[in-house]
């Protein structure tokens, strides 16, 4: 573990602040620059000569500062890598396009029920750099890892790595799906034969050439223990008929086509950790879903209102529709991550009664979807909720599942979900008074 005397941190968000606290605690001199400050001056004007740069996920490798610092030969680390280098226990790392936080929480819950100390961290919970500073050393760190954090992997090495799925996401940053996939595969780059890779069925085909597919083509990657999971025949761990092997999930949050694959992944991790089927089943039955993920806000006059604001890409929106059933009034839109909305048309035609479109993506969504469902441009979420309520009938579901980020109108998906809940509760109050 190298201790730095002088460090520059790019990014003053949660991960940047955690990295700063860790390094200052080790006696380093630290300068933190937030994204908004970088256009104001160049590196020379700082008069600061760091021996390392810690990069928060919000800074891409194409950022002018990152390019400049790399050209100067200054080592570049992610906050993830910094935190990992200070760990004192085994690491379970989870990545994928959708479902990461839910899986991280369930794994940590299951380990806790088994009497172990497990800390969920990374993009969910504490940043990894904060988790490694906790006074009590846990038995496990369960880390949610994004593709942004994996871009700069050097030595990061989980004992168990989980790849849930790879669907079109963050293509505005990665350029294309192939590059995005290669970045996700970097999770396994430093794993050895004593480690375990838990991989969605079909993606394991990339592993024989992991060294070539990764961003370190000259590095020979040793074979790792691979476990596949999914919902189709042939997976090592398969969700079918409400069960994953001996783990009975009937009637739980995970007893459906969409989350069943996540359940199979957790069962695979459970075996690698030595957890019993009874612990996995118990933790599934006591699992409390995370906010803004298929969260029922209220039922008014027989109409159910569901907050799935975390659905920031088309694949997540489609998953939400498959989980909903019945007639759906879908609120979608925001700042898009992708430009091709057409692949969702068949599912929309089957399940959606009307579409209520908001934000920057509304025009493009209407052009793509107007021949498969009635589209109502609303621009704002407040108008969309009211319009959906006016059109919905008893037995229908009003679903906020935007397929876009929130940053055109909100500071986060959580704020967007909170505004949705506020407007729904206003309708409930009005209905009660009527």
C-alpha cells in the first residue's frame, strides 16, 4: 500500500470527498477540484505538483484535464482503486447495466443474517474509500461498481466478481456497446484461479479472451472459477418456477421474470460465500426494496401509482413494464442516454395504454412511439401525473419509468421520484376530500 504525500482529486462529490478524507487522514496534502472549476484555469495555474491524481467517476478520460495530467505522466487512480488498496477484508464486486444496487443490498443482507459483518458500498451506500475507514473491519465489502470506475482499473481485484447484464447504457460516454462491454469485463482483469466470476448466462463466452477484450491486451489473465446464472436452461444457477435450486422465492419481491435472474446471481454468490439456501430464502423474504425502484406510492380509486424513477435507460423501462402487468399509463422522458427508442415498440404496443412524455427526450420518443400507443406531450412531471390520473381507470397502473436521466429538470433520479410521489399524494388528498 503506497501512501501519498501530495494528491490532486478531480471531483468534489461523494467519492471525491471520501478520497480526500482518506488521504488527509494519512497525512497527505490534498487539493480537490470540482468539475465546474476546471474551465476557469489550467493545471499550471494551480502551482501544485501532485504525485497522484484521484479521479471521481464524473470525470471521463476525454476530459481536457485528465488528458493533460496523463500526458504529464502523473499516475491516475479512480477513487475505487484508492479505496480498494486500503481494504482489510475480501471484496465482492457487482457490476452490470441494471440491478446492481438491489443485488448488492441483498448480498449484504444475506451475509448479515448469516452472522457476518458485510458493508454495502461503492456506488451504493458509502464510497469504498469511506468504507475502508470504518473503525470495525468487516468480514466482507460488497461493492457496487460502475463502468465509469472500471475505465481506469489497474490492480483492483475482487475475490468474487459479478456481471449482472450488459445492455445499451452510458453510450454517450463509451461510444458503442462493444466498448461498454469491454469496460465492464475489466472487473475480472486481475482475478486469479482462486477467485470466482459470477456471470450472466451467455456473457461467459467472452472470458477465454478476457485479456484481449480488456484494455490491457498484453496482459495474460489467468483462468478464474466461472459460475453462470440466468433464467434459461444451461445456466449453473437458474431461476425457474419461483425457485433457484433449493431457494424458494415464491411470493417474494424476486419472484418474477425480471428479478429472477438477479436472484440466481445472488444464489451463485451465496454458494461461493458458503451461505445456506435457508439464509438466502429468509433474506429474500425480509428484503425491503430500494426507493424509486418499482415502489408503489399509492392506490387511488383503484389506480396504482408506481415510482420507478431509477429506470434511466430503455432496458430498465422495459423490465418495469414486464413486471407491471395489466394496462399501463407510462410516464417517460428526461435527458436521454441513447437515441434509438424503437426497440421498445413491441412491448409498448402490448402493455401501454397511453404515454405521457416529459423533458428533453419527449419529441424523439413521440416520433419513435406514436404508432404503437397514444402519446401525450406533457413536458413536466407534474402535468404528466395529472394527465395520467385523468385518463386512468380502476385496475390500471400509472408507472413512472423514464428511460432517461433526470438532469434536464431534476438534480437526481431520487428528486424526480420524490416529485412524483408528492404529486400523487396531492391527488390522494384531493380524492379523499371529494
